[in-house]
C-alpha cells in the first residue's frame, strides 16, 4: 500500500500586500518611500568614503536628477566646485583625491543647497596650512553672511582661531556654552611674564610676597613666569626695590590649557589608566 505523501509546508513569511511595509525575512525586497527633507541644514561628516568614481559628467547628471526636487540648478555644481578650488580637478576620479581635496569636496556638497545652517565635523583634518587658512576664512565669511556655522573638532588651537562661541560637552553633560575668550579666562593658569636683568634679585622679592616664580626657560633665565601676584603689584615691588624691568606682560591660559583644566573631571578614557 503506498504511503501518503506529506505536503511540504512553506515557512517563508507571507508578503504584506500593503505598500511601504516590510517584514523580517524579506525586508530587502520592499522599500519605504520617505519624503525629501527640506534643504535648510547641511552637514558634512569627516571624510568621504573612498570611491573610484564617479566622473564629473556622471556627477553632473546625478545633480540634474536631484536638482528639480531640491531646487538646485545645474550651474550651482560648477559654482561650489569653483568656490572650494576643485574646478580644475573636477574631471578626476574621487578615489585619486588627497584627503585635503576630499575635505574640500565635502564642503562643496554642504554648500550645494545654499543652506542657512551648516555643520562640519573635523573640517581641517588632513588639510595643508594653506587649506586650513582658506577653511578658516570660509567659515568666517559664511558667518558674516548671517549663516550659523557649527564646527566639531578636537583641535583646540584651531577652534581658538576660528570660533566665536564655544560649546563643551563631557559625558553627556553641558560643561560650558560661552564665548571662547570667556571660557579661556575661567582658567586659573594666569601668569605674568617678567623680563629683567636682575632676575635672581626679583625672584627673592616676589617669593617673599607670596608669589610663585619660575624661569620661563633654562635658556632665558632673565625672563620669569610669575603666578600668585597681578602685574601691577609686581611692578610696584620692582620699583620699591630699585629693580629694572624690561617686560611685564599678563599671560592668560590658551584655549587648550583652559579646556584641559576645566574638563579634567569629564575625561572618559585616560591613557595609561589601570582598571
């Protein structure tokens, strides 16, 4: 007697007839259409991914397809390439671009829609000195035009030369949101640089008045770095003790020094720290 055959069960998930839906197992077969966001804010991430193409002609055609949706005319592509200095090498493949050229291309992409708000992450990474100076001037010009420019960087020296307002966040907590100059002034590392041919004699006088005195460098013993006394008090003590001064300059902390001091309790990963 022949044995009955079992019907094979189809364990594949059923297709959802509703458009724009996807289930686990075949989510790659359906797409959920999303509305095109308005071009109000442009963000440029760190470094564009390495890609062997496309060439300029392909890029122009791609811009033509996107242009009507975003209201970007084709001539705007050439304008931003000229703005960032990539008009001549625009026909080259992107994979052959240097890191600095890729940074410029990322800036051109952000400027394409002429947005009022721009966000840049580590924008000067890989730039040569000329490129850094160009980038700094570009950001200031964009801000002078009334745009809001956000910069995210770990290079404190570059932020000191570029930014007007500083926002510092550590471990999810807002540490500071104020002008760069005010943030640097919060540091306790204020010192007075004193130049005198009588450095040893002045060091004794200032130490007796409660100051901390150190030579600025071993090679220049006639220049003293003094903390604990203001410049006017140092000048008065030098005058009372008939000590000649060649220089008396109050030196504030750099942005990097202030940042390291004011964020010391918010450092998440310390090099050389044993758990």
